[in-house]
């Protein structure tokens, strides 16, 4: 007779594994089903972690080759050992996925190895063995969005998965989609020597971030040598002996042309992965598991979280939902504030955002003040030689409450946490401005932008 559980989580990505651990902390008997050979989902195996390993390594390479002369450090003969760089990426992944295995053992979470299928309320089949459980959380994640006419082989036409594992620096990398993946992986291969062209359907990159940040980001990446074909769509791809030929044309219609590439990275978004979910669980019009308040699906006792439901496809959003749903199942008041989920693009400079963009505030007819401060006027940024970018804060005109924070610049992904906390706590721009910030730090640019909301920046 197979074991029965209080909770079975299907999928061990950041949503699923964190949910399993939190539920175990709350005293439940928990199992987590994972069909991949290792735990950790997209994020740890083929997403956040390996991409950040390569971003770090390629940044070290680029900086050593080009960024030190100004500091009076002369380095000759910098060489790339791509095989070692890729081996390091794999080692970083292994350390992380083994870490989740350790955490499961520590918290007495059972890993059910195989493919989970819900056969009815309270019943999960894992490769032919049926387990009983009081509750089920679906955390099956997402997969890369296909593009008709552009057939992925993960060698010449790759998704992020193949794009992370290239064993040769492509001569010309064409990226389809100027979003998170395209710009991060495009940056990796650009730094390692590829010519990189980004073909983006819309007339701007990272379309869901603040427009001013997006324009500045495009300028800085162009300065790094990336080329952009905005307002352009790809209508087909032909593979030949000497690479791939893409057919492209203006998104609004017009003459078609050809673009040759050694490797094409397809990164036009991701879609919910729900294969095998079963048991009459309802999906929405975009194939995501439909959930109401408290992550409940239409079937009692079955919940869903992370990339397979609506909302931003981000690891920390999945994690926070994992904690919230475990607490809800335990009878507590689990909650996620969707107004305060930061997003970070880990290029150099980094781009980070939390709360509402200026475009969203305008569309809502909101009255707001803007405070901006450039890193070029920040002492620490000058000392680092990293003066590109700025901090932009948006605050309610009447109450001064912070509504949005947008940063492009050095360590933007770290700087955004202070502002996420400010928004979470309902702080005003003045609260941030009056908080003592250590000198000399990049954080002082945040304080100055907060002062600038009231037109009283001190160092500008
Ligand atoms: P996933 O991580 O996708 O995990 C789902 C798991 O469920 C998978 O392991 C899958 O094998 C398993 N599964 C599915 N169906 C079944 C089944 N029937 N039975 C058993 N197992 C099943 N987000 C960030 O916040 N920061 C980043 O820097 C970042 N970088 C990224 C870089 C790349 C290249 C990519 C592709 C994504 C990145 N993301 C990043 C997004 C992040 O990876 C996802 O938001 C996150 O992984 C979602 O977590 P999840 O738990 O919902 O699903
Ligand atoms: P994305 O949604 O970030 O960007 C896709 C881009 O492709 C958009 O700019 C869109 O306008 C464009 N596009 C869509 N269809 C197109 C077409 N036919 N031709 C040309 N352009 C087209 O998606 P991406 O980059 O694939 O990443 C998927 C998700 O993974 C992200 O949205 C994010 O949630 C997550 N992610 C997060 C990261 C982070 O937090 N740093 C890093 C990588 C991924």
C-alpha cells in the first residue's frame, strides 16, 4: 500500500519546492513529484541560476579584457576558455539542485520521482503508482513559446535551454524577442564576442517596464555593440549548411528581407505547462490553470501556483505563492502583494523595477510626481567607473506615497529591494529621502531621487 500524504506538490521548481518545505514546517506530511532527474525546476536547472552563472563569467571576461585599463590595470592576452566557463555553469547548477535535495531530507519531504497525474480529487498517479493525499498543489511551471515557421533544434535554432549550452561562440547570434531572456543571453554572447542582432516585434525592448528606462536600456546596449531591429517580425527560418536564414518584415507590413545567423535564439515569451494536470482542473483562455482567491482551482482540494497560473513568470513570485498556499492549506492567512513584486534584468547595467510604470499611471489617469537622479552625479558610481543610468521614482501627487520605482544602473537589482520594502510598507518618497543612507554608496542615488520627487535633490 503506497504512502498517503497531507499534501502532494506536483513540480519542484521554486514554487513547488518552497511550498513543500513551508508545508512541512507547518507540520504536514508532504511529497513533491518531479519528473526531471534533478530538483529545482526551470529556475535552478535551465533558467535563473545557469543564466546568472554565465552572466557573471562573461562579465568577468569582458571586464578583464576591456574594463580595467581606465583603472590603471594593464592585462595582456586575455583568453576565453569556453569549455571551463560552461563546466563552471554546470557545477553551479549541481550545487543548487543538490541543495534542494538536502532541504527535502532535512524537512522530511518525500521526493516522488516521475510524472505526476491527478486522477481524481485526492489522488495522484506517479508513473503507475497511485498516492492518496488530502491536498494537491499544481506547480508545473512553464515552457518556451514556439513560433510557427521557426523550428527549434536546440543547436542552430535554440530556446534559452540550448542558448545556455552553446559550445562555440556564434559569429552572428540573432535573438527573436527583446525581453528578459533575449537581452540577458544576448549580453552573454555579445561579451564573449558574438555579433548580436535583436529582432523585436514591438517598437521597444522590455515592453512591460517603464518606457524611459526601456529607451535608455536600448541606448546602452547599442553602445555595447548590440543591434536592434524594432517593429520587426520574423515570418520564417531556413536552415542551411552555413547557418540559418530568417525572413523578416516590418510588423506593420512592408517589404520582406533576409537576415543570416549562425545561431537563432527564440525568446518570445513562455507559456504555462499543464500537461497531465487532469482531473477536470479548469484552464483559462491562455492555457493557464485558473485559480480564484487563495490559489484554489475549480476542484476542491486542488490548488495551483507559479508560472502555470496568471501573473509575472518570476521565481520569487512563484516562491511567495508557494509559501502563501501552504499557509492557506494550514488554515493560516497566506498572502502575496502583487503590487510589490520586483523585476530585474541581470545585464550590465542592470535594470530593476517595482510597482507601477509611468505609462500605467498615465493610463489610469493618476496624478503623480516624478523624481530622478543620475548615477553620473553619485560619488560611489564615479569611483567605480559605472556612471550610466538613473533612478526614477513615481509618487502620488496628493499623498507622496511611492507608487513605482525604476532603476537602470550598477547593482539596480540590489538597490530595488529598499524601494520594494518602501512600497510594501506604504512609505512616502519623503520617508525614503529622510532615511539615513551610508556614504559613499549607490543607495544615495535612491535617496537623491526621493528628494527629487519634492524638487530638492542636494547633489544635482
Ligand atoms: P518551474 O521552475 O518551471 O518548475 C516546474 C517543474 O515541474 C519542472 O521541474 C517540471 O519538470 C516539473 N513538472 C511539470 N509537470 C510535471 C508533472 N506532471 N510531474 C512531475 N513534474 C512535473 N525568474 C526570476 O525571477 N529571475 C531570473 O533571473 C530568471 N531567469 C530565468 C532565465 C531563464 C533562461 C528562464 C527560462 C527563466 C528565468 N526565470 C527567472 C523564470 C523562472 O525560471 C520561473 O519563473 C520559475 O522557474 C517558475 O517556477 P515554477 O515553480 O512555477 O515552475
Ligand atoms: P519576455 O516576455 O520577457 O519577452 C518576449 C519579447 O518578445 C517581448 O519583448 C515581445 O514583445 C517579443 N515578441 C513576442 N512575439 C514576438 C515575435 N513573434 N517576434 C519578435 N518579438 C516578439 O519573454 P522571454 O524573454 O522569452 O522570457 C520569458 C519569461 O521568463 C520572462 O517574461 C520572465 O518572466 C522570465 N525570465 C525572467 C528573467 C529575470 O527575472 N531576470 C530572466 C529570464 C526570463
